C-alpha cells in the first residue's frame, strides 16, 4: 500500500502546475494563450496543447513558462504510457525550459520576474525528478529533487508571499515524509528532509492563498485524503470538483473509480471505469489496461463471472503492465474452480505460479495458486469465497448467510481452522461495516483465538481492525496497545498494506 501511495503521489505531482495562471481574471495575450494550452493539456487534448505552447514560443521565445508546459506533454505520455521516445523528448524539452528560465533570470532587472523564472527552474527540476524516478534512475531523480527543493526554497526566501511555490514545497515535504523509514536514507543523504505535517500546512496555505496554483494544492490535498488518510468523502469532494471542470480527464476518472472500489461501491466504480474507456484515445493506454483489471475484479467480487472473465482476459492481453497479472490469472482460475472445471483451474493456477509476483495481491495469489494446484477446493472453501465476495461488494445479508455457518461450526472436524478463521474475520468485516462494533470485536477476537497458520495474516489484521474500532470510540490507549500487538507480527500476506496503515496510525496517535 505504501509504495502504491508514493507512486500515485509521483504521478499527481506531474500535474501540479498545470493550473498556474488558469484562474487569472484579466489576462494579457500571453497569459490567455498559456491558460488555453493548460486547459487543453488537462482536457487530454495533448496535440492541441503542444501546438498552443509552440505558438507561444514562436511569438515570445523568451517566455520560460511555455517551455515548461510544453515539456509536460511529453512527461504525461511517458508517465502513463512508458514511451521511451517521450522520455527523451521530455528531458530535452525540460533542459530547454531551464536554459530559457536561467537566461530570463540573468537578463531582467525586475526582481519579481526573476523570481518567477527561478520558480520555473525549480519546477522543471521537480518534473525531471519525477521522470527519472519513474525510469528507476534513483540517483538522478534524487539529485533533481534536491535542485528543485533548493530553487523553490530560494524563491520563498526572496518572497514568502510567492504562494504558488508552496505547492511544490508542500508536495516534496509530504512525499519525503511518507517514504518508509528504511528507504529514507537516500533522500537524507541528498539533504532532503521530509515532514508530513509541514507539507500539509504548506499545501493548505497554497489552497487558500495561491493566486494561480490553488486548484493544484486542493487536488493534492484530495489525493492525500484518499490514499493516505482514507478520508474518502473529503477526497471525493476535491476530485469531483476537478472532474466537473475537466470531464474527460482520464487519471481523475480512474482515481474516482478506485475510490468507489475502495468503498466497495462496485457498481459506481464500474461507471467511472467504463466512462474512462469511452473517452480514452491512444494516449494513457496504461489507465485503459488497468481499468480492465479493475472492472474484472469488480465483476468477480459481484459474483458476475460472465462479465469478469473477458475484462481480466483483456487486461492480460496488454503488454505494458506487469502488476496484477498473477492475481488476474488467479481470479480466472478461481472462476473455473468455482464453476466446477477443475482441470482448467489447475492449468490457470500453474500458469500464475510461473510469473513474478510484483504487487501484494500478486504475492498472495501466487501462494494460493501453489496450494490449489495441488489440492482442489472443498465445498467449505467454495462457500468461503462466495461469502468473501459478498462482503467485498457490500452484500451483507448474503455474506452473513454464507459465512456464519462456517464461522460457528466449532464441532466440525472436517472444517479446517483456516477456513473457519477466515470466515470469522470476514464476518467481522461485514458487521463492522454495518456499525455493529460489539459483534465485530468478538468475531475478530475469535479469529485470533483460532490461531490460523497458513492464513497467518488474519491475526495482525484482526488486531488492527480492533484498534480502529477502539480509536473511533475514543479509546486511544487501547487502540495503541492493539496496534503494538499487530506490529509484533511479520512474514504474512498483505504485510506491506498493514505496515503502511500501522505507521500512519501510530503517528496520528502520538
């Protein structure tokens, strides 16, 4: 979860200056042209945006912002489509933006204009850092991030009221503060210090006071609300405002779809993913491929295997993404198993185990595939999967009807403790989501008492869910004690996700 949050932050950072000057009420010709280009960029009309910035450069070759925004056309394509030619084109365009901005700094006696040019240099280095980190050029990315940080710090020292610069500073302070402690050494070595609270304050200042980049700050606060703080209502407020202005913005459509999926509102998630596919063109093909996976997963959880299969197969036909391939094959094999086609299921399980498991979901899927390739599911395991899917799609009455017989079968020797423990945990999830917290707490404790071995992950996750309930009830001491119990475990499925949540929640409890 943590590395995925950082990756999303990196992608969103790539958009954070695209609103600059878009809100100015009275614009000279260059300002109006820049605003039109930015609007085209964010509306996904990339060819139009590039032509507009080229026109500005032709008429005013010393305007550094046009070079900066022109470079973003290539950056967006690279970030979302992994195009090596676009990466090279971005680096060249970014170098040109820096050269023009540095010349503007030297050739003007206007301190305000020089400081604006200085900001362009800082932002250009920031975008280069993003591109290099995406290309896994960690050293280059870190050095560029330091240059960005230094330039923007200088901008604010010269003029603390340069509120647009707070967006960049807030992003870097927060992002570096959110990096896992065990990987933070490289940033510290480069002189970059993270501070999540300071980053949030800087973003809030920009949201309230930045003349041109307030929308960027609000977007960033929305992303943090969704992916870091799990405050989906607040995050959706920001994202829906943005979507209302740019209804064809593919990354925003995808993110809102993901939020709905995290909330288990799968029919709503499907609407956004389908809308994304309707407006998508040859750009942003990675989002199109990922949306196929998300739709397949949503239909699988809804129990609609007929629709799940073609979307998962479509995702697997794509060549760009390595993430979620193991889990997609696992889902397809599960469908075969659940529908009684064991021979086809085994082929799917074996095929999945041949791939490298990248994401947390893939790693869990790989383990389950190895087990299921050897031993077929019994009726209880099939019943468990149907119950879990019902919980994951908010079909609580069906979930309880399916899971409760498994959870309460204490005298059934044929029922493994793994199946019973998992039924107890997911029944706890169903009752917790219905605000029946006393029942949920008892079910989580029974999950722990069952002491599952293969499904060891159920124990620390039960402690974590109990801690969340205690925190929401105002019992911070008990919450912290339960979080400490969860932290004592290691080497289990979904550990990355829980580590992320634990570090976040422990910080909030200090």
